[in-house]
């Protein structure tokens, strides 16, 4: 009869390896310990900006409260002959249907900014789907335009949110240039803040009813024009097929 003798040190090493494997397989808030330990992450990200050699940027406006300055924004955009994208909340469209129609009739792109402007990472998948489907339905019925883009309220997102948006054929759009116009900045502060951060492929975030948006927008468009930038809608900037998005949210053409 033969006996297999295993040293205690070997046993300890085996137990330690098993414990490490178990710990690395644990999931915390959707991220495994292995992802943290080995320095990689499977967290999805929206499009923050686009990798392009063209001197082109996109400008966007989030609309959730108020509409006093929206017509003025449309006038300035038309004066400069530039494109833009408006992300509309469902209840905003219900409150200002004529303004939503005016945005569409002027030829500007419209995306959804949710239906009730919640922090959507706090919602389950069914609630997320309801937010998006309800808002898209309201926008499309009111403006007679297709909705293909989504911007998360507060810029807050997680994998569940991006998965649901993708299942509804919505591209989730973030930004890399924040005007901070909602903080009550002066027109020159808004324009200078944006122009100091903008680069090829940037997506600029502004709001439709901030205090100094009209003068700030005019100053910014003047500066962009002087620097030779083409200003477009987001859909005219991003890639729609055969692309990847890196961990920083930069969209690259394959």
C-alpha cells in the first residue's frame, strides 16, 4: 500500500490560492475584485467626444425647466448657420409643445433627456425602460422626429442604464466640455471656459434657460468661428457604425 504525503506548506499554498480566487470573483457594485486588482474594468461608458482629425465640434442644450430663452437660442444658431442637438425631458415637451415643435421645424436634432429627470442609476431596469420609452414617445409624437440619442440626467450612468438605452437603439451621449452656464457665470466666463477646453471632436454641454446663455452662446460661436471650427449636431459628429469607445469615452473609428 502506498501513501501520498503532502507537506503542510503545500496545503497552505493551495488554500491561499483558493481564497484569492474566491475573493477575486466577488462582485461589488457590478465590478469584480479581479477587475480592481488587475487594473481593468468592464464598466461601459457613453460617448464623451470623438477622435477625429476634422476641426469639428458639436454643441448641445439640455432642456428640463423653463423655455424663455429657447427661441433666442434658435435665432442665434440660425444666424451663425450652425447645427445643434437639444436633449428634451418629457415633461418639458408636455409643458412647451410649441417650443419643442419649433426646435424640430428649425431643423435641429432632438434627443431624450429622460421623462421626469431622475437620477436613473437609482432605478431598476424596468423603470429605466419606462423613462426612456415614455420620453421618446412624447417627443416623437409632438415633434414628428425620430429620437436616436439619450443624455442621462446629471450625467449619472451605469451599465444597466447604458444596456437599456442600447436595447432601445439609443446612443448615450455625455460631454467633454461643460459650460457650467447653470451656475450663473457671465457670458464671457461661459464662452472662455468652453473655448479653453474645446478640441477636435468635442461635445459641448449648455442649457436652454441659463441666465446668460444668449450672450454666452453668441460669444462662443464667434470664438469657434475665428478658430475655424465647424459646429454641428451630435449625430453629424459621431460615428454610427464600425466604432469603439475607449475607457475615457472617446469614440474611435475602427
